[in-house]
């Protein structure tokens, strides 16, 4: 390996990157757009569920019950309607997700000490929102029921009832349960995967497709130098993207950063190295850019996005998919990112992840150089 | 005209299907995407990892544990003994929640003193955390109301009037009926959305790449010296991919139904009709990208840049309702949003034209406008 030739290849590749200023611009804008979307617009947090009320009873008791829902910040009562037709239609058209129906004789049953029903009609298509909404509704009804029972005891001369066991819930790491706090750090991994699958996976395929590979082959440059040189150029781009993501995440979106900056930097480099090597490996295996891109999307971006635990938690997946996720390097990196940003943990907890990333990067780099040599020979 | 058009269509087909590897690339990635997306995209929490820290070790504390286990939603994975164990479990993601029963739990219950159960939740994934938190609190609350009834009965039997009055208290019960997706499986919601995602990505990218490829390797000049007209070239370039898009739609829908057992309640014909409407938009966008890109790499990056925001703001995973007001208004300009609503309506709700017509009109308008504008631009570029 000669340093001079390596430098030459790197310089050539950097020139390619800088000269194609639109790709460069896109490579920098893409992470920013994703960050803005996830930091500002996209959230899984459920509140203000659009709700209709259909009160068939029209008594002070039924109104009191409905007021319990009105008081909760999770429900937004849009309208009080007077028929099932209206609620059904609204659910069909997705204007509302939930309708609360208080049946006739609700207050009569309630005052007689019989079982009084409240009916909830839920649009379950978005099951995540629906189950969270049901949980909130259940909590509203249960606490109201306990209060009613206690009030009734007092009215009849008894002692107020106390709730015997109360859950005291404390949420660690992300106490206000904001989804951006875990999505924005994870985005760093996804962004790097995008760079790897869209930039580095094309670089060698393009040389083949445009016929410049033959020219390169006639120079004394060796396969290993070619791979490393190209890698270094894209590495620089990846680091810029990483810094942008971290700075925007921490300073604009106020994502907590509790760990060690240098640890994050070191592991990011490790991950980036592996991801880019994989891109080059793909690029060396196929001679068409379209195919390299397709393969890159399937093997880098898609698993990085879906099987890394970035948004969708791995424990919910079927066992087979969970096993597959062990070979997805982004999985380890997302763990590291969450650990460093939210939990403030370091090597003591995350050493295994670091080792896995190092092993992956080493294997893939060797593989890429080998592949290159085979293709060239 | 017809002859030339047929000629170019034939050429495109030959180019797309000549290479066996390319042939597979047209149809295999959509299926892989469906598979991975379908299994991975899931926001349900079925088996939360529970660490049980029992400082009381009594009958009542074990009853509470049984209530957690009996719910079927928690797997007890650890029995930590110290705070350090708890910290370690949460730090390393080995537990989603830790329930801590403090010493004296049973004693307090027997003496009618209010007590509490500590629940520590790993909030790193806020979605899992809020679901887990609502499960846990509902289990504890229903345990509490059971205890409350027992206490009341005990007091009545001991005739400790007037602390308790012989009387059945008011009872309130919530009856929920879940429509369209009674088991609340998020797969039923996501898989139809994945269909949209795949159709869009495939057609957008193939069109953009096919045209830019000719530019990049210089065969576009050769095409231009033939008597073919821009409109014919454009049709010839897009029609094959429209066909591929429709075949992919069929393939992915059938695979989704077979693989994931999701319901399809609407009309298949309507789905294809709306699919064709949507293809106008996505092919038009592909054409547009091809006019502003010089290299395949640029085309890909631009495709991705288009695709990501449109897809993320379509309501696929992140409800539009949750977005800030300004963004919600912006999504009205997003054709993918309408197609997403149509596909989900067809799969889950069995909606018909009477409900879906506004979305269909929007899709048609977008399709015609985008396709016309891109073709005009495409023609100007060629002239």
C-alpha cells in the first residue's frame, strides 16, 4: 500500500464529490430534512383524540361523566351528536377516532346502584393510537367510578373510601415521553446508512458503467488502495452529516445528551467505516448502478431503518426477524446512540456493541478489498 | 406514430427484462420490502420485559405479581434484588419496566392504610413506554379496586358502622367496541400502507433512472436523431413501468393477504383503479426528476429526497393529526396522503366510492397536473 497512490485516489474521489455539487448538496440536505421532519412534525405521542359524544340520557349525571372526558387533555370533544348514524359516519370518514355513548337510563342505573354502562366506539384501524386512547378512557372511567363510590358512601353517612393501592409511575431517561427524544438520536444511524447505500454503493459501479474502470486498472493503483481511497472520501462526507445531525438534534430540538462526546465520535466512526465498506462491497459485486442502488437500499437502508430498533422495537418482532436483526450493525449503533444520548452510559454497558461494530467493520472491509481484487483480476 | 411508439416500448421492455438479474430486481425487492416491513413495523407491545422487585414477599405481593402475569402482556425476565441491579437492567435495555413492591405492602393493606407500588419505566422508546405504563397502571388499579371491595366486605362483616354502610355502591363500567380492527393488531394498519410505499418507490425510481441512464451513457443523443417525437419517447418510457407498477401492486397485495392474513373488505377493482390514478402522479414525478438530473446518482438522491418527506407526511406511521397545524395543512398537497387513505379505507373499512370520492378526485387532479407539467418540461428539455 502506497500512501501517495492512496492520496491520489482520495483526491480524485473528493473531486468527484465536490464537482457534482447537487449530489453533495443533497447529501447534506437529506439528513437535515429528516431531522426537521422527525424533530418538528412527526410524533407518535397521542393527545387530543377527536371525539364525538352521543348522550342519550341527558341528565346531570351523564353530563358530569362527559365533563370528566372534557377535562382530560387526551380527548378533544368536537361535537355532541344525537344519533348513531352521525357517529358511524364520522368514524367512516375518519373525522373522529372515538365516540362516547351514554345510554338511556344511565343515571337511573347509576343511582340505583346497578351496573351502568358507558359505551365507547373506537376506530381501531390505527391500533397504536386506539389502544393508547382506550387506556386513557379506561383510566378516566375507573377513577370517576372510584370517586362516585366514595361520594355515595359519604352521602350515606359512611367514611370516604381511600384507594388502597396507587401506582406510582416514574419514567426514566425520557420523562416527558417525547418520541423525538429517541427518534432524533437514532436518525444518525439511518442517515449514515443512507449515505452508504446511495453514495458509496455507486462509486465503483459507476466506474464500470462509464468505462473509466479500465483506465483506473491501467494505472499502478492496487485494489486495496482503490477501496480505501474511495472510502476515505465518503467518510469525510459522513462525518459532516453526523456533526450536523448531532448539533441540530441537541441545540435546536433540545434532545438530551447525557453521555461522552468522544465515545460517541469514536463509535460513529467505527459504524460509518463498516457501513461505507459494505456499500463499496456491493458496488464491487455488481456493475450496474441501478442494481447497486437496489441492493444498497435492501441491505443497508431498509434494515437500518426497520430492524435497528430505531422506531419499531425489536422485541415485538417475530423470533426469526429478531435473529436476523443481530447481523444488522445499525442495531448495535442505535443501542449506542440511545445509551449515549438518553441514558448517559458508556463503555461499561455498551462494550459488546462496540466490539460487534468493530468486528463488522473489519470483516466487511476485508471482504470489499477481496471482492475488488477478484473483479479486477 | 403507433409504429414508433411500439418500437420504443419494445426496446424498453427488452432493456428491462433482458438481464435475468434485472428481471428479479423488478419484482423481488418489493416482496422483500413487504416481508421486512410487514414483520418489523409493529407498534404493539405484546410481551413487555418485566423485572419484579419484591421487597415484601407476602401473599398480597404475590397476588399482584399473578395479576401482572395473568394479563399475558408481561414476561418476567428478572428478579432484581438491589437498586444497582435495577439500574443495570434499565441501562442495558434488558427490562422495559421494573415493578417495585416495598416492604410493608401487605401490612398496610391489612390495616387499611393506603400504600403504593413503584413502577419504573424505561422511557427510551416513548411509544413502548406509554403503552407499558398504561397497561401497568390499569393492572394495579383493577387490583386496587378488588382489594377495596374485599376491605369493604370485611368491614361490613365486622359491623364497623358507620365506617361502612351496607349498600351496594354505584358501579360504572366501560364497554368498548373496536371497529375495523377488533384485535387491535397494528399489522392490519401498516401492511396496506406498505403497499403504497412499495408502489411509489418502484415506479418513481425506475422511471427516473431509466431516462437518466440514457443521458448518462450517451444513448439519449442516439434516440434524439431518430424520428421519434418527445411525446412518444415519454410514453414509451413510462408505459412499461406503469405496467410493472400494476403487476407489483397485484403481487404485493396478494402476498400481503396470504402472508399476513390481513382483511381486505373493499373492492379490488376500485383498488386497481385508484392505483392507476396514483401511478399518474408517481410516474409524472419520476419524469420530472429525470428532467432535473444528469447522473443516475443525482436521480437516486433526488428520488429519495422527494420520496422520504412525502412518505413520512402521508400518515403512514405518524398520524397527521399529531402534526403541527401548519404541517397538517401542507399535507393536503401530498398526493400520497390521499392514496394512503384510500388503500387503508379499502382494506380495513371496506369503504366505497361514496366515502372515498374526495380522495379520488384529489388524486386524479394531482395526477393530471403533475403528469402534464412534467411532460411539458420533458419536451422542452429534449427540443
